[in-house]
C-alpha cells in the first residue's frame, strides 16, 4: 500500500491531511507542555527532561511502527522522504540552531504551539525565524557552494554503517531506555526550578 | 474555582505518553503522505512568497528563491504552511481546554520581559538561519529524519542538541 | 509507578528484537536494501555532471578491432550483451553474446547480470542508438565497466566482411590492419569477396550467420573460409 498519496489517494487530499495532522501535532505538543520555553530548555540545564523523553519516545515508536508496517508490506520505507545527508551543512546548521534554541527557548514547531496559546515570545521567535530565513536567502550566493557540498545522498544509518536496520533499531531503543533512566536519576539530584 | 484553574494550568501529560502519541502521528503522516512533519519550511515559504510578490525580478535572480518555483510550484501553498496552520489550531484547542490561552510573555523572574522578547527574536533569527543550512528543524529534519533512520536526520539531531548543550552555559541567566 | 515504567521500557526493546528475528520476507527493508534496487539509487549513482563528461568521452566505446581481439582470444572477462529482440538474436549474434532485449534491461534478473562487476560489459545492437541509450540508463544507475560497440553490428560486419583495401601509398600498418581484418572475417566465417577457395579448403567451423548456433571458436586465425554463401546479416535494416 505504501504511502497513500500519490497513488491511492489523490494529491488534493494532501493539504487537508496537512491541516489535520498539524492539529494533532499541535494538540499533543501543547498538552505535553511544549509551548513553554522554560520547560523546553530544561533539558539543557537539567531540571526538566520532557524534551528528551518526548523526542526519543516519538522517534522509536515511529521507527518501530514503520518498520513493522514495512515488513508486512503496508508501506514502502524506501519511498519515504528522508533527509539527504549533506554532512557539513547539517552540522553547521545544527550548531547554529542549537545556539538559537538556548537563546530563544523554542524551536519552530514549539514556537508555533506557543503562538497558538498566545505567548508573545513565541510571536517574536517566529518573527526571528522569518528574519533569519530572509538573511540567509539574501546571502545565499555566498553559501551556495557550501550548501551543496558533502552530499552523501538519501542514505540511512544502517545502510551507511552496513548493519541490519532492525538491530540498529534495537540498539537505539536500548540507548533511549538507558537515557531515560539516567535522566531520571539526574533529575532527582538537580534543584528543581519553578516555572 | 481559581484554585482548580491554576492546578490545571501546569498539569501536562506524561512525556512518555506525549511521545508515544507523537510517534503514532508520525506513522500516520508517513503512511498517508510519504513525508514527515516539519515547521521551518513554512517560514521559508512565507519569506519566498513575500519576496516574490514585492520584488519579483530579485527573486528570480536569486538561486535560493528561484529554486522554489521550479516546476510551477507555488511556495505559499506548501504542505508545511497548511500543517503549521493546523498546529496553531491544535495548540489553541488544547490550551483552551486547560485554561492556558491568554497573551503573555513567559520569562524567568530574573530577567525582564523585554529582554526575553529580544532574545526570542535573536534566537529565532539564529534558528531560521541555521535551519536553512540543514534544510529542516528539530521536527522536520531531526524527528522525521530519525523516524526513517535517515543519516541526515541523526546528524541533525546530534548537532542541534549538541550545539545547544555547548552553548547552554553561556545563557543560563536567561532561564535559571 | 516504577513497575509500570519498567514494563513500558521493555516493550520497545522486545518489539525491535522481534523485528530483528523475523524471517526475511522478500519485501522487507533488509533484502530491499541489499538489492541494488534502482529505487534506492535516488541520490546515488553518477551525478549529471559526471555523466555528461563520460558521455562525451570516447572511452565508452569499444572499437570493432578491439572487440574482435576479445572474441578471438575468448577473453573471459568480457560479457557481450545483445540488446536486440530474441528473434534477431536467434538468427545470428556475436559469439558468446547473451541476449537481453533492451526493453527488459531493468528487470531484476537482468540487473543481476551487472551486479557482480566482474565482467567488462559490451553493449551492442545493430546500430549505436539503442546501446547508447542503455549505456546512459545503466551508467546513471551507477553500473560500471560498460562499453558500447562503436558502429554496432552494422559496422562490425562491414569491417570484416569487406575490409577497406589500403591504397598503395598507405603505411605498412594499414596493410597489417587489412590482413588482420580479413583474418578476423575468415575466423568468424565471413566470406571474403576477394578469395575463392576451391572445395576441400580447410575446415572451418560454420559461422553463426548460417546456423544461428554459437560456435566454439578455434583459435585458427588463418583458416580459409568455406564457400558457403551465408544468409546476409540482417543487420542492415535497423530502425533508428
């Protein structure tokens, strides 16, 4: 069956599905408290590890779910959109984003959530994103070569390291569980912060 | 009544439950559309569409803008723009149910609201800038990328969180 | 609460272990990734820039003389692929060639031929248009060691059926090439219009032209041809 669009459902459904998916996404994020910037940065200061827990749990749930569906032939994982591994641009971009995260306290998805409940700092953060995108686009000729460099293609981690994807997922699950446990211990020992 | 309201305000879901539901949403999204979630792409679409409307020739001459019009695509009707509209709506619904919807600036008591707002702007600018290099943000590149075991997704996740941990110490006054 | 979390923590580990131990189904991601399936070649394979450079480079052609050397020497590292349909292949083909009609070049069994990279593959057809197209497609998918027979079968047989006679003023090499080509033609069983061999000439294996059976080529390069008028190679009327 694979991804239903574009073969089984027509392309026009795409935008409707986008809105509904977005609503579910926003609802879950907000209910988990991800509209609060102080909660989000808690993972970097040790007083609230919700980000780590939600992130990793979502990643392994979705990975295991998709792998099972792929196994039964309900979806074709090779046909899903991955992120082309342009190694150095991603590393540089990630570091800059990390800096933005601890200064602004949001990431784009969560700042939209914050906008949804009326947080003015969320509005400012989104304004900042627009600014950042604009500056980059205007400066693009400077970065163009770097932007397209070191492209390894749409390769998956198990492909790249030549290991079985299922064992890789076992490994990631174990790492996640260990991380959750470690984080629980850390959180007990750090002074809790009221926010 | 006031007590009950303030109790509900900061009672959030168990993060594992939230993560699990988010995982299900990701599975559904991939199954239906073949793509994952995202957010920064919507900002990119807004910028491109605005620049194109205001200064069309400039947009054509710039490779970054021009690329987004290839094949007759219209940036503003990007999947992500619709998704983001949905996120605002979903967050609003969830917030309303828990009495968390009202205009405010959330900041640490140790800094002023103004300072928070400026830093939010700065943080946003940095994030928007960095997201262009990586072609995604935490939801689009890292989370959705990791879901399909993509190498780029894992690298993105490690860089974003690594970078944040790296710089966290210097900005602790903003939060703690 | 502790117990519940321990139980929940075990669930993803157990589930992914189940995945790891499930038997290999043909449509599972594991075998799909191991297959050099072209779908995963979305961003791998040759980039357009390199492909352009290679396509204007004449190295991708193999000249008829080189190919003749390969055939006569029975070089095992070469794999000749006849891209025409089965009917034409049945009528005659180059010695030792396998038949993959070009419409079917991308099916999995036929792709398996190229997977091992052990062979130098020579693509040929009557002309060069089809082999060129197939070369583009396969090269884009990242398959290496591909060559196209320059001039196709048409030129090949022309060259050895009736090698151009060198002029008196041509250098010695031209004469050597001429006799070499005559010998190749003889070896392949093509009649030389210059010579008439009376009955009782040395036995030569009949050529593929007459019988459509791939012969075992004895390395008797100088054998004189039988006076069999073969059916003229049908390679003259390839469409574009």
